[in-house]
C-alpha cells in the first residue's frame, strides 16, 4: 500500500511539522505556492510503520546472503560510515579553501597512493563518480594519447564477447568502433582470433582479469605484448579486482589504464544505482591526460591539481571531485585492512568461491568451466535442468528468494546459456555458504518432484512473479490518485 | 526441432534471408534465435536507405533477458522495414520466418546468398552448438 493511500484530510504528524513558520519575505509573491503540496496526511505512527515495513521488504547485504556475481556485494563495515560522518568531513563545503581542507585532502592523497600501490599503476585520479565514468575517462585517455601523437588511424577498440556491456558502450562514447574477440571453450580469450584483428587501426583492448566468466586470463602477458607491439594500449576493467587484491597487479600485467570500482572492491554501500566511485590509474605515458582535480602533496601542504597544473588533462567529469563520501569510506576501509589485510581479501574471496563451486559440483550442478579454478566468482549453467525438467535459471533465481537468498547474477555473461554467476565475497562465513548449497540442493529436488513450485516462485514475498515482459512492453511509471 | 523453411538461407549469427527473385531480399531472425532471446520487448530496425553489409550490425532486438545485434547477411540498401514490429515485437516470437520479418534489402550482389547456409547446413550447425 502506498503511503498516499493511507492519507486522510487533516491527519498529521507533529514530529514533522515545522517548529516555526519559515520567513518567506525573500521569495517574490509570484513564485509562492498558492495551494499546499499534495503530501500524504498520516499520523506519526503510520509513517513509522509504513517505512519500517518497506525496509523489511528489502533484500540487502545487511539482511540476506547476496551472491550477485560481478557486483561484489560484501559487507560494508559500520566504521566506514561513522568515520565518514565525522562533522569535519560531512559538513565540509566543496568550495572550502585548501587551507581549511588539509585533513580531507590528506585522506584523498593517501587513497591515491594506496590505489597506486595496490594496482601497480604510475598515477591515479579519484574523480570519476562511478565505474562507467571511470571507463569513459580511461578510453578518453587512450584517445588523447593517440591524438597527441597524431596517430589518427587508430579507430578500433577490441572487446571480448564476455565483457561487461559498459565496455563497448564506453568505447563508442569515445568515438571508437568496437570489434569483438571470441572466448575459447576454456574461458580464456581466443589469442589467435586476437592476432587476426590487431593492426594499425587498433587503439586498444579492454579486458577484465579475472574475466566475467570467473577465470584468470592465463595468457595476459602474451596478450599485452601483442597489443603493445601493434601500437595499441591495454585497458583494465577493475570490476573483478576483488579477486587479485594485494596479490597480482594490473600494472605488472602490462595494463596502461585501469578503472577501479571502489564501491565494490573497497566496500562502500552500493546497489540501487549508487553513488559509486570509479578512480582511474595509468602508466607513465598516460599520466598527463588524467582527469582533474587530483590531489598533490609537496611534503608540507596538500593542494588540488587543476587545469593550470595539467594542461593536457581530458578535463573534469563533474563539478567537484567525484563522490567524496564514497572515496572517504574506501580510504577508511583500505586503512582498516592495511597491507596485510588487503591480500586476505582476495585469498578469502577466492577460497569462498572455490569452496562453493566444488561443493555445488559435488551436489550435481554443472560448472560452465569445470576444469578451471574459479576466481572470486564462478558460473553454473542450468542448461541441463532447463532441458530435462523445464525449470530454468530464472526459476531457480526466483525460488532462492523464497529461501532468503538474493539471486546470483542471471543470464550474464551472455555466452553461457542458462547461467548463474555466483560471487560469495570474502565476508561470508562457511555456515552461510553451506546454507546456500543446501538451499540449491532443495530447489534442485523441488525441480524434479514439484517443478511448478519452482516455476511459480516466489511464493513468500510481497510481490509474486512479475510479468517483466508486459512491464517492458507497457511501461507505466506514474501513480494517479 | 521443427523443420526449417527450405526456401530460406541462414547466417551463422542466426538471421534468415529470403531471395525475392527480383534482386531484393527479406531478412529476419530465426526461430531458434527468438527462442534463445525469449519474449521480445523492443525492435530497433535499420533506417530505410541505410547501406548494410555482411557482419555489420544494423538492427537490435531486445528481450527481457538481453539486447542482441542483428547482422545483415547480405550487402545492399534497406528498402523497407517492418513497421508493425514497433507496436508488436512479439510477432517475431510468434512467427519468426513470416510476419516477424525485420527489413527488406536491395541486394548489391545476389551471389552472396550462395555463401550462406541452407536449411540442412543451419540445422547441422545448431545440432553442433547443442
């Protein structure tokens, strides 16, 4: 029920009423509202119950196991939130002068340094406000590099068929044509196919490593050599950085530019569309093009680097410096982990994923790449169940909700039919993983004995199976009283 | 699997093309393709007058699961697009080889049709994929 439907004329909540009438004298008569706004009129208790109930309907990392592959839904430490809410950080005005912002700037500078070290890149800019903006900035820098050299014939960006959809989108937004590279049956890029399309028209290649099929690209060194030899640059999509944090560095693999999703790997709240943070790191030759502002430290004072310091920068991506609150939380997370904790993230996230994979295979589920060790995530294919039992991946995903588990990523990557992309993250205990395995086995059993139960799921949620086809065809987003 | 129309040619990327015998051809996606995609919710056809070529993406079909590029099996100029799909993309789900056609093209080189698969070849390819 919408809160508007509970509304009764004249009912109100004293707690929400203004304590004194606002001074309207500065607002011209012509701009003042003539009728009162159509707000719901409810009692304080109705409002409390309404929003409490809504919050209870939510699936979130605070309430449920959330193995949403490629999204790294790990626990967000409360300390990050409390420290980022310190008045000095929370109340800082973006126009505050540098002299009044030394603490804030010091946090950002340290975060730049930490990210440089953990990725092996030469320089980092924190300013992109989300992963997609980081990608855009990364490809824009590749473009700026080629343009500065007068190398205008490079018009193509290579993208594997398993890539996140944002990769080709970012390339196109920067004016490049996209060429797709196939993935081999072992999950690695088809290097022979890559060799055939590399040439003087190649601007660069965008890779995720480990890739979206949940395995490490084993021939990355050879790929880097081939692309560099052709005059192209290597772009690292940091979506799966959680798998290699503190263990392997994209800079050492030969990448020239990387974006990181701090809201994923560095554990800030995300889901529901943000806010995010997508810092970019670059090798030495791309440093002049980094987006501004960045933070500099001369040994005594911290200051912003702007257009004057970086005349070749691709420019600004937002009015200020990205999502400061997210950056601060990521900084706190990194400091809490420290150097030792950083590599435990990847150790435990890959251990958890491989444990789940192995146990689920023992339970009779088919892995998409059974001969490969998982990274921090892995893919099951329910092709067999769909064929033999008529119960598909979407049915499994919906039934998981009934058991209090957020569904894994479904039907992505597109090249694996009927797939579930499962990422448990390092913050789940073994007991929680065991429960997931148990639930998957129960659903498998149900699919055999009572398939309708699974096909009509969810049964226990406030909203039942949605008609997503009709919703997409007849989109209706307005509520009319 | 039901028998495929034998008067059509097929591409490896799951388009069909029908030679209309007057230098033009009609293009759509196969029944297998619509089945993989599931219920279609949107079709973005090429523009009339666009030049299309094999391997070049020229249209998009979108289902609740995925958006997928449609590639032209032949070189030529787009003569007409199936406007009815704008209101009823599900026509492709219902009748992929008939009412669900996507565009008509004036072929620059009808000989290109010979390099495409026939019904038997396409069936064999699907069997292999499975």
